[in-house]
C-alpha cells in the first residue's frame, strides 16, 4: 500500500495545504512504473508544501535508504517544461543541481535527486563565519553559469523564457507599483501613476538593456540554494534566461528573507569579483538590486492579496526598507524614496 504522511518541514513562504492534487494511487503507480526495483508496499509519499509557483512537490520514500523528489508541474507554463533540459545543461557544465532520474513530459512529472531540506535560509541565525562559507559556495556555483562562453549557451538560450530587456525591467517596476504601492498600501492611483512614470525609471531600464547578457538563474535567493556536505546546490532554476550577472548577485545579497550587514555584503561582492569590484559593477549591482526588490515586493503583494498566500505579506517591511536604502543613492528617484519613507513612518505609528 502507499502511505500518505503529513507534510514535511516548511519554511516561510511555503504554503500549507491538507490534500494531494493528484490521487495517491496514481502517484504510486507512476513511481512504481518507472522505478520497479522498489517494493510497492515500502513506498511512502510526503507532500512538500512549497512556494507560490503552482508546482507541487512530493518526497517519495522508496526504501529505508532511498528518497526521491517528485515534481508535478503545470503543462501550460513553458518555463516548467524546460526544467529538465536546464538541469541537464547545468550538470553537463559541472554546476551543482539535483540530478534528473526520470521525466514524464506528457504527465508533467519529474523524479529527481533529493538534496535534503537544508537550504541557505535555514542558516540565517548562524554566525557569519559559518554562513560566509555557504554564501561563497553559492556564489562560486552561480559564477560558473555566468562565465559560460556564448558558444555553449546558444542552443540553450533558444529554449529559455524571454531575456531581460527594457520591457522586462519596466514590467518589474510596474509590478511593484501595481501590487505593492497600489494593491497593498492603497496609495492614491494618481500618485502611483506619477511615480511609475518618472523618467529615471525608463532610463534605468534602457541602460540595463544595453549591457552584455549572460545566463542567469533569475530567482537566486536563500530558499533556492540547498546546502549539502558544505556545498551549495541550485534549485528552482526553471526561470533561467539571458540577463545580467549582477541581477543574480543582487538577488542573493539583497534577499528580503535574510538580512546581511553592509560589511558582509561587501565581503561577498569581493569574493564574487575576485577582489575590489569595479565602479561599473557596483553601479550595475545597485540598479539590479532596485529591480530585484521591486519585483519581490510586487510578488509579495500579488501572492498575498490575489492568491491568498498571506505569509508573503510578512516580508514586505524588510524588502521595502532595503529598497529605500538602495533607491536613496540613485539620482532622479527622490520622490519614490519620500513615498517609501512615509509608508515606513505610517507603519510605525
């Protein structure tokens, strides 16, 4: 028989549900079909309640020694269909990620390596001496992706979602204005429209579009990095696309889920750059941090208020504070800084 266990350990941002979306007997039969060496009566299936992506995750206990992760993805979303190809691409270039054991594209099912539950987020309360090694390992892995020559990326690029361009940067900005300032804070729509139309925002989008692109993870944050045997592994990379390396670095170093001190952030930047960063790298990193934080704040508002996943709203204060600090150094965005400061003051009162 198949044994249905309670959901496994969850983290902030993970969604708790009480039922399977797929019938247990179907999960069992599918697993047994592709892994016949495991005894039918030994298989246990545990739902892993994770994230806001719409994908469903299960931990499959095939025997006392063997567990797998089973992913059920939405066949309608292109980026989910390319997960397996990306995973194999990463493996081919020695970038640590879960191994793919079997893929059933017709059913939208993937059986992959179980790397465990220890993500980088889980170490947030450890000392910097401990955390720094894990962060450096994560940056080492992502830098392998960033350094891949164009020649080996051509075929992969053709299968990936739309690359980062001015339109996508503007979408991230407007996602923030629509779902955070308007939907969550309920700021006057005319004020939101005025802020969203600041010329500097369009200038930033155009400037970032002109910079040379590499392959990027797209969601490189602490909950998407598994730590195993003291080494970092990348997960949730289905959004990979051509973009700026600084965007990935900013996603990790300005992660709203984990606060980094300025000195810690500086140390990690130097590690990634192999020394003191250039002026151009630092300026691009700051702009990418703004973009990433706007995207995150928009996502928190949308997931929390539209999708009903209220736990995402808890991360808005930290992300807003980080955005304020980042934008305060960018000439031409003073009105946004004033608005964010006012919102922070109102929350305190």
